[in-house]
C-alpha cells in the first residue's frame, strides 16, 4: 500500500480536534441543557460527515485498488464456512468424533478445496492413535499435520510439484489439542483463512468428544475398563441377531465366569486387593481373546464372554486357554505368597442351548453355578491355609 497524502492526514486530525473542542465549549456554555445536547449532536454528526468525505477523497486520491490476491484471500472458504454454519445445526453433540469429522470433511471438499484430512488425537497415546478422515480428490501431506500438532500452531507450504497450497492447524479445547486439520487448496491459504474454519469446527469436535465420552462412560465398568452389564446386553442382542441372520454358518457362544473364593479373598486381604484382583483377571482374560470377542464385567466378580463364530468346542477351548494362562501367571501379592487364580465357568451356545439372548445368558449362568458345586479343585489355596 502507498503512503497516504499528507494533506488528508492533516485534515483528519484537524476535523477530529475541532469537533472535540466544539463539543467541550458547548458543554460549558450557559445555554440550557436541552439546547446544549441538541447542538452537540449536530456538531458530532457534522464532524462525522466531514471525516467520511475526507476518507473517501483520500482513498480516491491514492488511485489504488485492493490487490487481486487480497480479494481472493478474503473469499477463500466463504462457501465452505456457510456449510459449516449449517452443519452446526445438524451435528450438535450427537455424533461420534470420527463420523462428525468425516461429514465436515465432505462439506469442506468443494470449490477450490482439493483435499481435507483430519487427524483425531488420542490424548493418552498422543499421535500413536491418530487416524485420518479424508475426503476430496487430493490428500494433503501427512507430515504437515504432524508438524502442526507438534508445534501447536498453523503451518503451511507453498505450491510445489502438485501445484496446490497446503496448510494445517490444530483444533483445540483450551490448551488441549483434540484434532488437526490439513487442507490442500488451489489458492494460497493464510492463517486467518484456516482459523475461520477451525473456530467453527472446534465447538463441533469438542461437543462430539464430550458426547462420545459420556456414552462410553455409561457403557464401561469404571474399575476394569471393560464393557459393563448394560453394554453386554446391547452386544449380546446384536450378536444374536447376526447369528439368526446367517444361521449355522455363524455360531455364537457365551461363557459366564466368576473368581473362585473371591469373597474369602476380600475378607482376608481387604477390598483394595480384591479390586486389584478384578483388574488383573480382566486384563488376563482380554489378552487371551480374539479381536472379535467381547468380555464384560457384569457385577462383583462375575464376567461374561461373548464369542462370535464359536461353537461349543471352540468356547471350551477358549476357557481352557484362559485357565491355563492363570496357572502360569499368578496374581502377585506384595509381602506374601502369590495367588493362583481359579475360575468357575458355564458355557451356552445359541441354537443348541438357547434361542434368545436372555436364554443364552441365563443358561451360561446356571451351568456355572452347577459347575461350582462339583469342581472342588476350583478353590484358591491361601498361603498357610488348611482349607480345601
């Protein structure tokens, strides 16, 4: 931009000063209050009109129009921002973060935007669990998103071999980085452009994460981190529906488990030890299962395993593998002898033993109780105990 002509600078100062002096003199004059207010208003309006004329003359005298790039930059993401305003109404706080970001990416991928990529950050594991949710014909360089995350700041690169400009910026809640957006555009992207987008997305992602957290907490056992009884019922109903759909080609088994002598352990070593034992058992069971399997803590020391695509023999094989693991890996007791965990169990297979989710669950529990009565070897031996 060129320097403003000196005469217009002087005029602006003069008009501003004279208007102020005039208003002051009127205020201290001997006129009536009503007249002083009326005259002051007239003077202020007159000063404003004169200043407007001076500014207009000043702009015309420079003979300069905004540079084309400046106009283009101000138009960047305009349409996309409008779609995000609309999206905020629909997204609200009722979507999972991944799904929400995928829809946002789709809405942003229009016009000059050639690619949008989101990286959702796992707070506990940092970038190790960042997953891209991308849309558009071009996917921006991933290293730019990582750089934005590391620096917690806007980063950009000029057009290279692709002919596209790239930029990335973190989405934050306070100082916490929730996600990173990376964008490729046919026009240069400055920080102000991308921040206008980010400020609209940040409330969406923050609300979405809060929603997902509340849902997760409602379905998770706070002690072990496993799904709770409510989640188990939802999972079991879903798995039964799948088995009904595919018939014998998709068997389904459930296994009810509890810890032998758990109440005695609580009495002898205290509830803190009992809690540690529950965490230990949950971890060891989970480690022995396939990715498609589920284990939930129902209540107290009771667990339920849901084994998709597993018939009777498969379920028994899983149980024996878990029991063998506990024989090898004892529960450590600081200051005393370690305990070898013993489990009681009962299995039930859909179609053979039950025709519905409630029946499947009930049958597994009943068989576990029957097994407890006849399996004398399932009792944990305490250090120095003579009890069987």
